C-alpha cells in the first residue's frame, strides 16, 4: 500500500486473525457467551452484581442475616442492601397469580 492511498475494507478471509480470546474464554471462535464481552461494555460488572444480589436475597431468606451483616459481608452500604431486598420483593409480588 502506498502512502495516502485509501484503506479499503478487506474480507475477513483475507485478514490475518489471531484468536487470542479474552479473560473469559481462551478462544473467540469457541466462546460460549451469546455476545462478545467487548461488544457491550459493563456486562461483566452487571453479571457480578446480579450474582451478588441473588446471594444477598438468598442469605437474608435462609440465614436471616440482618441488613448490616449483609452489607459488611458483601462490602456494600446498608442502603444498597435495602434496594436489593426491595427489588426482590417487588419481583416476588409481580410474579404472584392475580386473583379473579
């Protein structure tokens, strides 16, 4: 290619591709994720928060831990724990069958 010559889009078949994967999976071509982690920034943090929230609700229900204990155990504020528990109650209420 010469200087100042426009770069044309090449077909993937004619490009050199090193399948180095990422920290989630060692190969892009065999990755089990439905969407690449680089296509949607913040997905991993969202997944971790969701797992944390489920665990907080589970521990509150099964072990009966206080909001303060949950906040200390998960390294979040008591306000965050209250929000998580409030959201879980709202979801539970919405999933109840409607009376006719």
